C-alpha cells in the first residue's frame, strides 16, 4: 500500500490508473476505522481496482465547540488495517495541503443541507460537500462508498454528484452494528461504560418500531410517540430528534409510503449519536399484497 501525503502525488497516481483504464474505488474517511469503514472497503475491493482510502479529519465539517480537537486519531492502527485489506492507496494529507491559507471556496447542496443534522450542526454539510468534492477531484473515483448510518450525508453527496455531473457512482452500504445492536461509529469511543449500555436504546427502540410496522402500523405520529416514550425510559438518553421522512426529500411523512427513513439523534452525556432505519413499502400490485422491507 502506498501512503500518499500530497495532493500532487495522489493526483498523479489516480490519473495514471485512470489512463490505464482501471476502475478506481474510493472510501473517504476521517480515520479511527471500525468495522463500518472496513465493510465499505470490502465492497470497494469487490468492484474496483485500485482502491483508495483517505484519512483526513476535516476541520470544516466541525462546528464551534464540537469535537474536532478530540476526534479519535489512530493512524498506525488504521494503516495496519488498510494494509491487511489490500488497499492500494492511503491518501492522508495534512490540513494545509487541503486548505492552504488562500483557500476560499465552498460547496453547498441547498435545501437538503439545512434540515435534521444540518439544523443541529450548522455548516456541517457544507464542510462535508466541500471536502468530498475536493477529494473526488483529486482521487477521480469511478465508485465511492458511504455508509447508510450517515443517511443524510449520503443523500446530499448523491445530489451533489448529480447536480455537478460528476462521473462517480455513489454506493451506499448497510449500517454495521456492534453485537449489542449499537450502530458503529468512531464517536462510540467517547461513551462511558454506562452511556455505552444506555446507547443501545436507539437500536432497541428502532427494532421495536420495526415490529410495529411489520404488524401493519402505517401512521407516523403513533410510531414516533412510542419511540419517544422508549427513549424517555432510558435516564441517560436525551433525544435530539426522531422523525420519519421521505428517503429522497427528507421531508416528514404522516404515513409510511415508498422509501422512508426513520432518523434519530440523541445525546448520551456529552456524546451525540445518530442512527436510522430504512423502510420500503411496496404497494399492493394486482394479486400481490403490500410488502414492507425494513433495514436497521
Ligand atoms: O463520513 C465521514 O467520515 C466524513 O463526513 C467524510 C465523508 C469522510 C468527509 O470528511
């Protein structure tokens, strides 16, 4: 695996691969890699060669008072895992290489970036789309891989790719959970043992909602009420928001239909976690009964 620190070297490597007709797969990360990231890399390896992974803790996507300084950094452990997986390029630039003093641009996907996570974290998605567009331009991937745990991020990046006619296909991979159901996140490392146990309420409450939907519940308000009550039963959990939205527009729904997402964000002590569940309602079609497919 080549460890690449400069933009010029990464561009040269990707242009050479592209000119040779190779299909570049790309997994952008902020490091502190866990199984969720590794699942993206495995997906990339199945479809592409070469595979590039970036590690860059992007200051522009952290708000004032957020966890930029304390965000976990584990370069050596990450490097070893990437080597084991057979990654071809590890692109790990430093901040001045990406944002030199004269840097002035920003990329914003309007509408989708201001709601839910965008409302809780003003400027966050602008920071994400700015860095992802820069990385796409440097790495020139044919396919780029994102986790569904950050469902709004994945939707916004898809929109950016479509709006800006980028030659890159966005692949969204399933959420990976710990054995007790907690969705994997680099931020889980911040949780105390008690908060870590409490945080499983997110998955338990989503799983309970799945049961209700499978039994035929379609109205969103009662589903959300039950969910809020479940979170309120956990003293260490402080719900930020829970909503059922259309998976394309991210607008709230009154009744489940087509592709919907149940979005949730909650705090456990100082740590803010997000999770979601994808619900696909396939309408009744002739003899076929209505079907629902739910992915936690
Ligand atoms: O999902 C992340 O880890 C980050 O938002 C990303 C896509 C690497 C951009 O910094």
